[in-house]
C-alpha cells in the first residue's frame, strides 16, 4: 500500500513525512490559484467586467503568492496575469 514506509533511515522517514505534507499544501495552493483563474475566465465569458476585475485582483494575489513561494515560476505567474488582464481589457 502507499502508506507503507519505504525509508531506510530515520532522516529519510522524516523527509518522506515532510514531503507528503508539502505535497498536500502545494496541491491545495495550486488548486486555489487555478480556481481563481477559472473565475476570471468565467466572468469574462459572461461579459461581466466588474466581476472579472474583482476576480482578476483575487487571482493575481493567489498567483503572486505561488510565485513568491517558488511553487510556480515567476514568468508563469506574469504570463497568467498578463493574459487575463488582456482578456478583460478586450471586453471594452
């Protein structure tokens, strides 16, 4: 089973435990950021510029947090923000 220990040393066991915790946290953070991005896209799709702007502000914050923690590359964060703001600007 996946819960069975595979580590040979105490330090490797601890590293495995930490890796599990870190992975869970990373997955949660990435998920929140992706949801934020989807919210912007959904608002743009509905044509609601006010909602899109608000969602963009939240998504920007989430994406920046991931980048500052090193979970995603800063260029990827910039790309997401740029593309979303471009879509909002296109709304007119």
